[in-house]
C-alpha cells in the first residue's frame, strides 16, 4: 500500500530522502492500516505529532488510511488554526 506523506517543520529530519518534506512510502500489507502505522514506518512516535491530516481532513492517529491517501504530519511546535476549530475524525 502506497501513501503520500507530507512532514512539517522538525519532522522533516525523519525522512531525509523526501523532497520538500514530501514523499511516498510503502506500508506492508493490504490494510486496513491506521495513521499510526504510517508514522511507525517513518520512525515517528505519537508524542512527536500534534496535527494529522488525511486527504486534507483533520484526523486522529487511529484514523484509517488506504492506498493512495495523502497524510500530513505536524509536530507540537507547529501551530495551525485547525487544531482549535476542527473536530478530529477517527474514520
């Protein structure tokens, strides 16, 4: 399963091969998978992430991901209005 991942701010150091903080990773198996598994594949712990988007929607770490999805991860030092105004979706 391939997932496009965008890393913000200090998380970019976790994937030096990404261009501009963005790249495609392969998560083994056919799924279903959770955002947490994508993070694990990159060596990113849940305490290193504060904001998660899946296909441009704010989600929780338990949210499922499918082949071709786009996941964006941002660390606690990244402040965005959405964390105050949008409810995180689990699925």
